[in-house]
């Protein structure tokens, strides 16, 4: 993925804005994010009307109920995973549970492993699943709703990830506000932390955090 600057360069920790379409795999993610924007807004509205323990999440069966958590606990889990993951095996559900400290369990159809519960004025949903059957790894995603509650701050994720050596790239205006954090791994892989934010400039709130391990471009 060429959208983020690798930490090996002297500019690795500088935040950059992509001009035009994000390259390679990031282009696909950005297009998916744009298409999901309306769905996110609808889900936020549904979340406000739903029962306190309900989180709307596309066509997947609901994740098992977990405990109420603080934003600090979720940030610590994300940062701990981002700093320690080195191989594809590290993002398997059992290892995710061990590193994150979250008691994830499969949903009723075995399609995702995770949990959901209360987070401040809103709800969180933490899930691990395979993007498609033959994908060698897994996707890890934390979703917070309603997004305007701002229960998860951008700074709380940005600062420790940059301190850990992640490069940072922001989407250009015209795309859904997204910040990409990248760390180079062995065997040509990269660990990507993709953060959906409330705005392009000076973001404050985070509605989604996704961790992926993919081949690096170039």
C-alpha cells in the first residue's frame, strides 16, 4: 500500500495528504468508505433509536454482548495490537484476544468473532473476520456509534501510533475523512491502522478503526 509513508524514511512520521485518488489498495478502501458513508449515517440514526445494547452492523448477525468499556481501554487494546503484530498469524482471533485483552467470541453464524457493549454515551463493536474465504489473514475493526458522541478521540490514537514509528497519511478532500497509519513489517508486509474521522482538517473524533496486514506497494 503506497498511501502511507514507511517509517524507515526521514519523513516517516510526517503527516501527508494524498492528492487525487489514493493509490493501490488504498483506492479500493477509500471507494468503499465513500459508499459506506450513507450507511454509517443511517446506522447512527438507528443506533440512537435502538435499545441500549443494540448495535447495527450491516448484514452480519449481532456480536455477543460484552461489558461496558471505557475509551481508554479500547485505545490501549488497539495500540497494543498495532505495536506488537508482526506476522499474519498475529491477527488470528485467538491471538487478537490474547493481545487485546478483550473476551471475543464467535457470532451465531461463526462469521465474525468479537463483542459489543456500552461506551460512554454510545456503543462499541469490536470484530475480527476474514475479508474473504481465501484471504490469508483477518480484518480487525472497532466501530463506535453514534459517531457524533465523540467517545473515541483522534489524538488518543494518533499520538501513541506516531510515537511507535507509524507513518501517517490523510485522504484528500473529496474522500471520506480517513487517516492511514502504516508500519513496515518483514516479508514485504505492512500493518495498516485505518481511522475514520469526523473531518479532514484537525480531526477530533473517531468512528471506526480498522487494522489490516497487507503486502506493501513498491
